[in-house]
C-alpha cells in the first residue's frame, strides 16, 4: 500500500493541509504514519474526503459527518438521515423558487403600486402558504 504525503492528498483532493489536519483532529480522517513531520495517509483518505465534501454540500455538520464513518473510516450512512436532509432541501428549493418568482415580478411589474397588482397579490398569498408549511414542518421536528 502506497502512503500519500499530506501535500499529495491536498493536491489530489483540493483540500488545504490545514483543513486535513483539522479533519484529523475532528476524527474524520486518520493519518497512518509520519515521514518526518509530514503526515502520511492511506489511499482510502481520498474517498473519505469525497464523502466529507458531499456531506458538507448536503448541509451536514462535521460532527454529523464524523458519525457517518464506522470503524476503519468506512461509511455507515443512515438512509433516514439522508432522506430527511433531501426533503429539507426540496422544501428549501420550493421556497427559493417562489421567492425568485416574486422578486422577478417586482422588478418588472408594470403596476404603479405593487399592492394593486393581482399577480403580486397572488405571489404574496403563495409566499404565506409556503411560510406556513415551513413553520408547520419545523414544529413537527
């Protein structure tokens, strides 16, 4: 097994050495040895870093991501947690889409006063419904 120097891991993964050291401190990755002062990692660290990046992009905190790694750094991902995160993201995307539509209309609305515009009124009602759904789902959690 060829060990990778911390500099090689940084270059191959795009993750700064300081971040690699921090991830090691948090228990997300583990160096296998040292060559002088430089940490050495197994080739599996690149896969772990990809999983960490995916988890971060999915909105998981580093502690949550650390809990997804079992013995030897192998992923032990609870599908229910990922499903819940996906649903949260879907709801957020719906809210952002409604907000984007409203902002676009505000920018191009021909009405002198937005409150007199029927389309704007519809968008306000939609925004209120989306907000209520979001509040109701948070209350259930």
